[in-house]
C-alpha cells in the first residue's frame, strides 16, 4: 500500500529584499502564498507554482492488470541451494524485496477525472521485532499534460496510523511545470480524521511546496 520550510539567506543591507522572498511559501495548485514583509520596499510575492494540483485522489485496492492499479512484490530471496533463509517477517516480506506500485490518480474524490499516473518502486530495508517494516521509496507522478513531479525517502508502515496525516515523503523536483519544485507529500488512506473509514479513495496531498527556480530567478534579478 502507499505509501519545510525555505531557508533564509543572509545578504547585505542593499539586498534585504531577498529575505522577504526567502520567507515565501507556496502550496501546489491554489493555496495562498504567505509573505513576511521585512520592509515597506518588499517586492510582490513570486507567482504560485504552476504544478497541476495540490490534492490528488486514488482508488483503494488493486487490479494488477495493465492499465490499472498495480501492487506487486518481487522477492529478493528465491530458494537457495545452501538452504539459507532471508530476513523476513511473519507476513512474508523480506529485506531486499522490491514493491512496484502503480496508481491512476484523479482530481476529484468521485474518481471520474483522471489527471495522471503514480508509479513507485520501494525496497524493504528494515524488519522490526514486531514484524513492522520500513522501506526506501522512489516515485513519480506523471500528469497527463506531460508534467512530472518526483518524490522519495524512507517510509515506515507505522506512519499509516498517524491521525490526520499519512506518510511524509520529500518532493525532490520534477519536470515541466513542476521543475525544481521541492517540499513534502502525504499519502492518506481511509480511517484517519481526513478520509472516512468506508471511503473508496485515498489522498495524495502536496504541501510546503516551493518553486526554487522561480525564487532563484527573483533573487538573481535583485543582485
């Protein structure tokens, strides 16, 4: 299953305007940008990132068919001639196993307006004594307009139980409208305070997204 803040640069007094820009945070797809004005001469906030959407929806469950939602585990430990076993939990997941996930993503909770596809590859990296696991995740969302946004990091299955939030992963950049976008992404499944337990959908929420390309362009124009 599925799986901030901008640094302020110290500049000379003549470049104090840059500080106000560095305090600007924008959220993907329509959240309000916030500026902490340090001077009456502060420039207007940079325009919002053009990344397609702040919230996406996916259908719970899998078909494991081409063109549908896929969740496949590729074992890292096939039977060995020496009889040595892998390091596994009682659910059959072993360190080194690779999990391939594909999800069609939508812009609406009724799952009617398809806007792209999520694809990720995870490798089981840790097995705890209580049988819980941790994995390293690398993934992308490819929007139907050709824009791509990438994410990754370490995820422990216990993060699914966080009330009101899901597992946080880092947004590491992208292409097209999402080029040089950085921030965080949550994957939220039914049963917490945001998604009702009987829902057929889960949420993908981007937050604290900063368009570094836009920010650096504004900084360069002030130097």
